[in-house]
């Protein structure tokens, strides 16, 4: 009888540990995944080679707002690398904002992004519904934002990044 009770306790602990591990995995995989920034396009906000916590849960109903740092998927047009890659940028313009070119720089609702040169991929006028202007914080890095990819579709934005939640 005593051996049976001990075996039941071990079985209960095994079930609890398995459930905890499954919950941790699902949370990491689908709700708060960790992503690695591979380049310096978001310096000083994000550092190359570091991992950051993202949040995906609220993205189903809430659109990104201006100032959010986001992770998005974009297809590079390079013949050598035709695959979709993960990029990071800050939301600089949301649907309805007025996008203009002023003295060769990007202007959103009258605010000039002084270090961000205008690109013909953007097109002047109001930002259409479901599209966002995403700009890198590090204007000296290679361009991996809307100046290269154009206005980014909402479906390509996969998560909000928490810049101060650096993992390692």
C-alpha cells in the first residue's frame, strides 16, 4: 500500500513538471518569443547579436502605434538571397498620417526625420489603411526599413519588441 501511494505521488509530480514545461514552451513559442537582432540597424535601441523579448498576443486585435519597436518580415529583392528575413524598425507612420518629402528627408505629419533620406519606394501622400512607415533608429546602417521595402503591410509585422528586455 505504501509503495502504491509513493508511486502515485511520483506520477503526479511527473504530470505537473510535464505541464509546466509544455506551458513554458507554448508561452515562449507563441506569446513572448525571444528574437535575435542580427545587425546594427536599430542602434542604440537594440544591439546586434542580442536577444530580446517580443509580444505577439495583443497583435491580433491592436495595430502598432507610433514609436513602437517592431519585428517584421520582408523579402529581400537580392537575387543571391531571395528568402524572407526578420528585420527590426520603429513605427514612424501609421494609416492616415501624411507622408511627404522635404529637402530630401522623410516628413511625417510635418515632423522631419532629419537623418532619414527620402526614398522613391515610399510615395508621398496619406499612408493607406493596413500599411505602416517603419524606420531604423541607426540612420548610418544599411537600410532595412521602409526606405528599402516601401510601406510595410500590417500582416508582415509579427511582434512588438521590448528593447529593455534583453535576454543575453
